[in-house]
C-alpha cells in the first residue's frame, strides 16, 4: 500500500517521478505528491486524487519550479487522516528543511507528536508521517548531527512499520532510505539511483537492484551508496538482477490490465511449470525446496497461511494435499493466525502464499510460525521480496508482474505451484503409482490449452453481464473443488463491481442463504461434471423453485443443466482436480464485464490497493 518513488542522479527528476507514480498507482491513489530539490530549497506539489490530477495541477501552476536532479514522490492509500491535499505526501518538517514520503504506520506517533508539540512544533496534517519529518528535524538541530545520522536516531524512537525516503535542504545531494516491514527497492544506474516500493518504476532504467532488509537504511550521497542498520552496522548489500521486461508493464492493446492478465493465464500457468516437470517420465523437480524436502515428506500436517485470493488458492491446495498426497492440511487467515497463540508441532510444515511477497499479515504470521520452531515454505511471485527472504525454502510462481488490483493470473499460477508441490509430495511418500502421477502431470500440461479454450467464452459472458449488471447481490455456490472457487468468484465481483456477493458450499445453502433467494438474486453455480454433479443439480433446482436467477458454469456439451439454468457458460472438460484452473476464467470475466458495464475503475477499485503492506 502506498507507492514511493525517488531519484538522484544527472537527469531531471520530475519526469522519472511522475512516470514512476503512474506505474505504482495500483498501490494507492487517494492522493499524490512530489518534492523536488532545486536551488537550495525543496519544492512540494501535492493533490487529492489520482496522479493525473497532480500532473494537471502542476501544469496549470504559473509559479511552478519542477527543475531538479533529486526528488521523491508518493501515491497514497490513506491510513491516518482522510484523503486530502494537506494529508497527501510528501510531508515537510515545520521549517520546510526536511521532506519525507512514507509507506506504513507509525504506531507511537501520538506520543511522539505530543513531545514535539511541547517543544514548539506545529503540525499541518492529520497523518502519522508528519511526525517523522519533525522528529528528524528536532534531532538534527538539537543533537547537532548530520542529516543521515538524524534519520538513524529518529528511527530508533519510531515504533511501527515503514518504508521512508527523506530529503534535507541542507544536504541537496543526499537521499536517505530506510525500511522496516514495508517494501523498498533501490535501482543502481550509472552515477544515478532509483528508489521505489517495487521494481515496476525502475526496470526501464536499470536491471540492478538492492532490496533493503528490515531495520536497514541506505544513504545515497554524491553518487555513492552506503547501507547500514539503524544500529549503525555497515552492511555489504547483495545486488540482484531483475528478470521482468518493460513490455509486461504495458496494457498491450487491452483496455485494462485485469483483462490482459486474464488472457495471460495460458502463458503464466505454462511458465509456472516450465522446467519443473517431465510428464512422460512422471518426474517433478522443485529446486527451491530440495534442501528442506525431508520436512515436507515427513510432515504430519501442513498449515497454509495466506490472505484474500491467496487464501482461496490455499483452500484449493487443502483439497490437493489431502486427496492426492494424503496429508492433513489446514488453511488459516494470516491476519487471524498472527494474533493467536497457535499450536505448531515439530513435524508440521507451514506454507505461506503471497503474490507480492510483502503482505504485512502474512509476513507477520510467517515470523510467528518461525518463532514457534516451524519450517516455512513460501509460494510467491516476486523475486527478492520480503517473504521469500524470510522463508526457509519455497517455489516461485512465474506469473510476471500483476498490475490489476484484483488478482487473476497470480491465482492460477499459485494453483499450479501448489499442485506441483502436492504431486512432488505424493511421489516421495509413494502414495501414488508412477502411472497415476504421469496421468496427473499430462493433464496439467494440457491445462494451458484448456484455459485458452475457456477464454472463448468471453463474448457469451459479456451478454450475461449485460443482464446482471444492475443486480445488488450475488450468491456463488460450489461443492468440493468448486467451493473455494465460489469464494474467489464472489470476491472478484465484490472487489471491482462493488456488488455485494457471498460464496458458500452448495450444501450449506439450505442452512441459511436460501432465505435470500428470489427473482432478484443471481446464484452462480460451479456445476462442471464431477462426482458431486447430481447434488449440485439438486441445489440448482431448489434455487429455481424459489425464482432465483441461475448462472451455471458447466462442462462443454452438458445439455441437462442448459434446460434448468437461466444462463450457462461452457468450459472444456477436465478432471475434478484441474477444474479450478479452467472454471476460474469465466468467474474472472463475469466480474470484469459487470464492472465495466457499471463504469467502475477496474484496475484501481476504490479503497483497495494491490499490495497490503499495512494492518
């Protein structure tokens, strides 16, 4: 949440900062601002609304001074203080000498603010962030220390999570960056440096980056970079090479990133299994977990921790691990797990799932699990992010950058990796024969093609969306592998169309939700051919008897349900275990088209951010 950009070098900073904010707008878009170092002063421009509003505001200012080689910028997702011009970042200290942008939450800001007010400091915003700029200024002047030392000493007093980038009028050729619990990456160019919340604004300038660890700070001064801890221990940072391509950050002719990413799923699923399986030999190689594979093989229980869409992928994985690998599995919300005193046994294995690798609740749950002695595996999409660095081992998905806030291709990429881990475990435990493993892997290899065919439903989904766009509520129902998918379908339509929706196991409908069913209630069934097909049909008949509107996702060629449902969306035939890969496509498309017809901001839905890096 919140997007940070910074630049110091020989180019004009403004264009780099604005383009970076546009790239990071999926992280926050309540307000945006820029601070430029020029002529011995810090010029700040900030505006309520999206980055485009900031650009317009600056363009129309007659007295603007945006020339400068050093600058910081921010796009905000509000925590403390409502979205407004005054609460937009950057925040200046009282004298205007210090400028700060911040992602995170300062938990002790009220006590710090009280002390600063007693010293005569005045505050202009309602944010926790303004405390940081004033605290740095106070320490710099009262302790008579250097700018970077003042930042370090200030951070020793701060409690909470932060990624900050700081400027000082007295040190015009210096930027200070620091991190604890919120992501930040530093790109290294030729006599220039780029700072951002993630790598998307950096990739067009350099592929060499440093990811700061918690409690580390970077001092960039006169073309040189120094990394040390806030306890003043100098570190030797590891320079990493970025693998993403600039084309992956563009819409490629699609009207929205979400639609582009839905259509990228055949490729992202294939990439997530590429080099890891040989179906004809029944072989799986997962190099990322080999060093700890005994922990997986000997696990008496698997605990999966995740949030949001990743939690739904974890629920599908529960079915994988229990049905195929015969290993008891529980799935926990990371946001709840972190505040309990969970029981973890020495022979448990914990798997954490996160697209961004920066999800605050999942990262905190991971750390708690490790404190209790657990071995933790990660499933993540972003190389070098915090979660992969904190886990004992793991497997990356290869979905590529996912810009749309509502997760699509990351979900099916996570399913791919989790399924591979399951088959790997079943093979090592010898609970499946080689013949059975080959059969499953061959079907997995066929999934990208079947997802490609599932995308052909787009036009029919558009027509259904036209009929349903004005509905106020949806219910999604599924059984077995269809239940987590029902939850995911309901989440998608909530996220981007702002229609209330709930997902349930279809068998639970008569235990409460059926009371809601009438002619104004669309009920979406995951109704593919499966062992539970007849039971799903019975649930469908119960809805029809109460005049509910039935939308059914069915196996291609199913004529039975076509006689019952109001609307049908066909998907290619596949096995029960592979169904979620294919059936997720029409659910994603339905949410997309309903939101488009309602005029919603699909890639940047209100109140949401792509990476939830605060509580």
